[in-house]
C-alpha cells in the first residue's frame, strides 16, 4: 500500500510525472496495472488546479515574491512555445502534447498550455486524462521491456 501512495506522489511532481512514477512503482513490487493506476491518479490530480488557478497563482507570486518573476516568465514562455501544437491541432494537439512521455511534455505542461489558451477544464480535462493514460501505457510497455532485459 505504501508503494502505491508513493507512486501516486511521484506522479504529482512536475518533470517526473508518469515517467518516474511507473518505473518506481514497478521497482517497488507493484504489479504493472497497480503502478499504472497509481501514476494515473497521481498525475491527473493537479490538472484542474493548474488549469483553473495557475494564472492567479503566478500573479500572486509575482506580487508577493518579485524575485521569482523571471522564473515565472520563463515557465510561461515555455508554455507558449508548447502551445503551438495545441493552437494548430486543437484538442488532438493537446492530447499529443500530454501523451508523448518525453521531458517537457505531460499533464503539467498540457495543463499550463490549456490555462494559457483559456481552454475550459470541462473540455481540456478529459483530453489530458486520455493523454496521461496513453503516456502511462507507453511507460508500462517501456518499463516491461526494460525489466525483461534483466
């Protein structure tokens, strides 16, 4: 049970997300399905918070801690760079942005892009969930292939 919740927690961390959580869960003895489920749940929890609140959080941080303004500007710029795919292909682009398990992609980036483009949670949330599930499936396959080498 501890490994399940730690896997969920790792999936909530930006950058690590599923890419770190699924291999961790499997390495801790979780069956593939449980590692996938824990990572999926953990990775999707921050999505509505990010879509609905990230702009307000950034504004609050800029006012309260002016020294982080440059960092927040870089994060927003990165989000706008990634938004090109979503602008071009709409929700299919958002799905692809989240589903490809590479650094700089995933639920956090997809949610940030959705927030910057003013996409509603009602529409972006399910697309991000499907992208997370696809990325999780890929990570399970990659992890299984890696584990089977040993």
